């Protein structure tokens, strides 16, 4: 296995944590890398294809969740 040591600003990483399975937060402790709750570990290393598939699924779920939240907010405001 060869790991790049120079990446022009990018940060290469290897992980077995399933992408987007961990808690996510812009504020507070849940966005830190030391918060392990909800993380799912898989047997094999995450590939670029795995990540891209998980990212597309996450975007779809996020869109549905935001739409539902907007509908509930509209009912609440009336």
C-alpha cells in the first residue's frame, strides 16, 4: 500500500468508518472527530466509489428531511 505524502492542500485519509454514519454538527461537541456515537465501522476500507454512493444517498435523505421540516414548520406557523 502506498500513501501519498504530498497532496497540494488535500488531506488523504484511510478509514473503515461508514461515510455519513457519524453525528454531524457545526457547533458543539458532536462535530468533533472524538465523538464516536452512531459511527458504523465496516470490514473493508472505504473506497471513493463507496463514499460517492453514500454522499448521493445522504444528499437525497437531507433533501427529504428538509422538505418534511419545512412542511411541519408551515403547519406550525399558521
